[in-house]
C-alpha cells in the first residue's frame, strides 16, 4: 500500500558517497541505538536506491513509498514491515 510515514532514521547501509541507502524507520529518536530496540511491529526496513545525505539522527523525516509486511532481521533490530522508498522529506509540523 502507498503510504507517507513520519519517522526517525537509523542508518544501516551507505553507498560510495556516504549516502544512506538502507535504514530502519523508528517511532522516536534514539530507538535501536539504545538497547533494547522497539518491537518489530514498530520498525520499518527501508531501501532507498537514490540514497540520502543524513546530517543528524535527531531529524524526523516523512517517507513516502510502498509499505508491505516483510520480516527483516540484523544485528541492530528486527522489523515486521518494509518500505520501498519513493521520496524523503524533512518532517515539519
């Protein structure tokens, strides 16, 4: 389903220009950085082929794309959802 989700970004993978290409979307600042991470139903794995420059972890973003159920596990956390990112913008409200 196409969605727009406000969230914080936890970087996982970078490209050669140090742009973030894979990351977790989490509901609050510091999630996954501090132990324990949120439960899998509060974490979304995101893949963004274009990559993005992430200046600060405390900035919130609005991520648009296609959301689906998909289990992703790694050393950082486990997510129950994934999103294929179409666009990312700084979240202001």
